[in-house]
C-alpha cells in the first residue's frame, strides 16, 4: 500500500497537463482537497484488479484498470468484500485477536473449578440444612447462600456462552464476527456485574464450610476461588479489536458516500482542465487574429483580456463551491464565445474590407489624376469629386465600425461596387477640345450657308442693268450675249 501526498490546490493548467497522462495520480488530483493525503490498496474482485483509495485512512474511492473512478454499486460491493476479507486475514494475526482465547481460558477454567468445588455446599438439601442450623445465629449466612445460589447458574451460562463465542470467532469475519464480538462484550459486562457478589458470597460460605469446597475425584480440597472483579480485564481489552473489524456493507456505503460527495467537484475540475486547454488555444487564436487583422487589435485585445480575467477567477477557485464554480464556468464560456465571435467577424468581413480599400484607393488616385489633368474648375471633375468624397467618408465610417467588429460584409461590398463604377466614370472623362458639339456645328453651318446665299444673290443683283418701263428691250445678238456672259 502506497501513501501519497498531493496539494489539490495546484494550478488547473497542471491538472490539465496530467490529465493527458491518464495516470492514477492525475485522476486523484480532481478528487482531493488541499493538503489531503491518500493511500492506494490494490484489490482483486470479480476477476479484475481495482485500486481502493483511502483518503485520510478511510476507504473512499474505487478506480478501475483505466484509472477511472467507478460509482457502480456491484463493483464497490465486490471491492469492499474483498478488502474486508484481506483486512480480516491481517487482523487474525494481531496480538489482540490471538489473545482472545489465551486470556479467556484461564479465567474460564478458574470459574469452572470454583463452581464445581462449591457444589457440595450449594447442594439444595445441604443448603437448606446449613441455613437451618447456622442461619439463626448468623444473619449474613442466609444472604450469602442466596447470592451464591442466584449468581452461580447465571455466571455458568455466561461463561459457557462466552467460551462458545470465542471458538466461533475463529472462523467468522466481517459483520458476523463484529456481532459475535459484540455479544462477548455484553456477556463480559454481565459477568463483571455478578462476579464480585459471587466471589464475596462463596468466600463467606467458605468460613463455615471450607472442607466442603473440594473435588475429591480431582484431588482438590478446601479450594479457594481466585475470581474477582479484575479477572476479565485482559480479555476485555482484547475485545477492543471489535472496532477494527471491517464490515463489507459499511465499507461499501462509506465508499459510495465519499464517491457521491467528491464526484461533483471532480467533474467541475475536469471541465476546468478542459477549459484550460481551450484557454491556451483561444490565446493563440487571438494572437494570430491580431496579426492578420490589424484593425481589430484593440477589440481583440480587450476580449482576450476579458477571457484571461474569467479564466484566472475560475482557476483560483479549484471548484471549492459547486454553484459558484458553475457561475464562473458560464462566465468563462461567455468571454470565450465573445472572443470567437469577434475573430469570426474579422475572418468573414476582412477580405471584403481589403477589396473595398483597394478599390477606394484606386478611385481616389484616379480622381487625383483627373484633377491634375482637367483642373478643379471643370464641372465634370467637381461633380465626380463630390461623389468620391461621399464614398471615402462612407468607407472611413465602415472602417471605424470594423475596428469594433460591428461592420458587415455587405457594407464593404457596396462600397467596392460604387468605387469601381466611379473609377470607370473618372477614367472616361475626355478633354473638351476633343468632344463633338453637334448643335454648334449645326448653327455654324446654317450661318455659313445663309451668308453664302446672300453673297450669290448680291452679285447677281448688281450685274443685271435696269430696263425701261415703256420700251421692251430688243433681243440681244448672239455676239452681245456672249460678251455679257
């Protein structure tokens, strides 16, 4: 049997480390309180090997071959039975058990001699005769006879039964042995209550009839009984082993109660051990997320700190109170979920943010090029600049919301689409001299054609001579006509 000392208040992180080893020591760390000691006793029951854990010397837990605490009643009962049998085998080798017979037999033999040697004096006929002859002169004689007559058969019965019990005890164990020893205690008490009266009565009768206290057949004459109130002291002391008798049913109840009492806290400590692993994993996730999502550094750090605080409070309790620990577990899970939600938000939204950011930057750069090319006073540039400013402001607001993990993908998707459209509009702007103004061309054409028509008309009007009103002009000769033309 090995004895172990363990500080159950050790950090849960260490418990979580040991849990992976699947050792008995790791399992026990969950079930012990601060500074408790335990011993291990290997027990074979129902063909299997178990570890019986004795905490503070008391059988308290049963672990199977996998170092798991079992609460199965059939297993606990079997282990308790095997344990008590082994304890009895050891107990039978102790001085107290072996002395039962050796310390009782001399007292028993002495009483038998006292009883047998007193028979002639206590024979009914002789007793009546002696009372009649001597009783009148000695007022103490009759009471002595009465006491001897009354106590002798009671003592004889108790001594005989006590002797039988001692013989039976050699083959008993567990509850039967415990009960038998209890009977012995009762009988010893009864004997001790009478033995003084018996010894005094027979001693007084011996002053009259000393010669009659004899057993001629055994060569015993004038026998003086040696019994007194201390005769059974050594035997009574031996009966103290009764408190050491292991009783299987009692041991089983004790183990069951201890298991039921310790298991709730142990289960909580196991949960905390798992949460310790989760905590370390969450810290690593948060560290990675902060490097991948710089905008989220502040909110991720805040939620990581909240998680660290909740874990430290949980770890410090070591499951000292069931309800309070459950509250701390719930607080830890809440902090853990909030951190995971923030990381998930960034994993979902950040790609859209980066794409929108790239698109908005491209729009702003295109706008800058357009301003340098066409000038700020170009009404086309002014209109586009207003749209770009609005887009940039919306992007900045969404970016600030992303810092607190309150932005969503649709915001950045919308911004990206608008940025791409604006970039297209900006790059499509052409210089004004390269543009075609068909209205102006039409007006100019009308003016040119009208002016040309006016010139032709004026020329023709100037070259034609005026004609007389009364004389028709004679037709011109062909020569003259040619000259005129």
